C-alpha cells in the first residue's frame, strides 16, 4: 500500500509537479484513456530536476527540516536492514525500562556487535511509547549496562543517534539526568572495543553525545548535530524562536560544516530529496560506511583503541 508523501514548505514546486503527475497517471490508468506517456515523462523529468536543484542548495534550516522529516527512516529501519539476529535487552537494573533507546546484541555482516539507537517512532502510538526519542536517565543507564557488557566480551558498539535531546522533564532531573549522560559519555570514552556512531537524523545536545562519543562519528548528508536546537538557540540569543533559521546558520550544525571543522569523520550520502525518498539506499550506504569505519580498528589492542579515541576528541579542542 502506497504511503502519502509529506512535503516540506520549500518543496512546494515539487509537490505541485508530482500532484499533476499523479493526476495524469490516474487518467492513464482508466480504460480507453488516451496515451499520455510522453507528457508523464516530461513532467517526471521536470519534477526530478526541480528536486535536484532544491536539494543542491539547501540552507542549514532547510536541512534541519529534512532531518526531522516524519517519513525519514528511523533506528528500527536501520536495525532491520543492517543487523541480523538482533536481540533487544531492556532495563537499567536500577529504575526501569526506557523505550526511547532501543538496545541489544546482534550481527553486523556476520560479526557480533552491540547496537544502540534512539528511536523517535513513526506513528502517534509509537512516538508516545518511545517518547519521541528523548531518553530519560534509565535509558542512558541501560546503554551503559550494554556497552560495559560489550566491552567485557570484546564486541564493537554501534550507535544510531536521532534525538532532539535528552528528556527535560522534572522526573528525569529527579533521577539524575545529567549524571546519567555524563556516565554514558565516560563509558564511551573508556571502551576497549571500537565504537562507531551515526547521526541519522537529529543529534541534539548531551542526549546525542552520550552515545556519540565514538572512535568514528558519521552523519547522514542531511542530518544535523548541535549543542541545542535552532529554536532553543534563537530563544536564548534573540528571545525570538522565529529566528531559528538564523540560529541554524550561525551554529554550524550541518554535516558539511562539521566535517570541515573536524567534529565528525565522514558524511553518508542520501538520495536526492532526502533519505525518506531513498530509504534502502540510505540504509545500504550507512552499512558500507560503518563497515569501513570498523575495519580501521581491526587488530588494534584495547589500549590503542582507547588512545585513538581520546586523541580524536582532544584534537577537536586543540584545533577549534
């Protein structure tokens, strides 16, 4: 069953062209309809060209909108496409289970790995269940529990980051949100096994860093990664959320800016129009990038892996 495509504001020219295309295809499917294949082909080419032109010059704010697209593939899609024999584990052994972070063990290209991912959900019910990907302390403590287990058994850790940030509610603060994030970050830094993090949508603040303090940090082409949301930054700097576009530009949150600054290690290409228009390609490209990143650490001792990770993050501070 086909899913109705959702368009962003700046995609309006493409939406109009593709709407006309649907009308023509419906007309052509009727019995006795006149052949209009030539007109369909012309409109398809025009829509593809318009989409390509738009995505070739996206602003940081437009990339933010793409990163948040409701039909963009989420962690469970990447997990299903890349991980076999996935066995999820639940609970932090202190308070309870947090479904904002889905975590477990499985096989990546035949190799046993620990897999962590922030899941936003794709329906109203699943978004509420996963708390829109905003983890509470028990989510980060669950991640720590699994990373320590992976370290003990010599299993690489793969993290898929997609969150607007850690949950800011009172109950999260009461249960030690800041400490849980710090402990997760510390655990990432101390792993004697390689860890690779991929920002597949939003990489928001400490909520993202808690999983993304990795040997290799990769980003999807239209993902974003920053210390605060553009809206939050605009509220603080100018007391006006309407200036979110200005904040997005100033903050350097795009993959292209962050690669140039040395914050991330690589960009994974998306289909023209974003990962939601080429889900299989985005997942396959991510798999290739992760495999290449893991291969860089084959044969290294735990001490060498830890040292390289430490040097990577110290260099960021030294160079910026």
